């Protein structure tokens, strides 16, 4: 029996603008990190990233339903259950962020904050070599989470037969109304 499908607004405009602006600012900062000639661009991208993360922390408290942290706080048990459902071939489906995606978001925000703060300290010549190393480790950690996040989006889009990239562009998702009680969200 087919599930009924309805289209719902999941990602509000501020969340989508934040997401793609963060992608752009991090990519620019990461790609210009080794160039002395492009240092000003690197710094501007870093300050932009810091501002975006500050906005997202506030928006996670007062934004739209699926943007609020309370909507997708990952607990250890939710994460374990979600990962077990993936391994079993019966993935739990979430309207907003699944627990693995939620963990990625919090890691990205944390690594982004550490990257921006250590980058600012390095630029202002505070903390010496330690801050430079912290900046590099944090930015590489963020890149690692970005790559894992992209892989997760691809796998989740395939498993649930939905285009998550398009949903993050338009804000709309097709939601299959479950005919059984195995879905979350």
C-alpha cells in the first residue's frame, strides 16, 4: 500500500540563507587559507562565518519550528536507535533533522566557532603558535564534518527517496505520511 504524500514547508528562509551562506563563507575561507595574497579575503570570510554562527545560535532559540534546537536535540538513545534503523534497512524518517544530522549540526557549529575564534586570535596575534595550530585543527575538523554531512545527505536522500538539497534550496519537502508506526518526527 502506497503512503500518502504531502508537501510541507520545513526550512524557513533565514535557515536556508544561513545554510548556503555558511557553505560559501567556509569554502572561501578554507580555499584561501594558504595564500598570503588572499589573506584579506580569508579574514572577511572568517568574520562572515563567525557572524553566521552567532545568528544561527540565536535562530536556534527563536526561529521556525524545524530550525529550533529543541526540535532536534540529539540524545544518545535517539542516535543509537536511528543508526540501528539504518543498519536494519528500515531507516526512521524525520521531517526535520534526523539524530545523525543533528549531531553534525552541533559539531559544525562548535568547530566553526572554534575556527572563527582561533582565527581572530591568530589575526590579532594572540596565543602565538598554539592559536595557529588550533585554527588549523578546528578548520580541518570542520571540513571533515562537512564531508560526512554531505555523505549523510546523499545517503539519506537515497534511502528516503527525497531530494534534501532541493529541500534546503526551496524550503519544501515531500513527506510520506507513514502507514505504520516506525517513522519518527
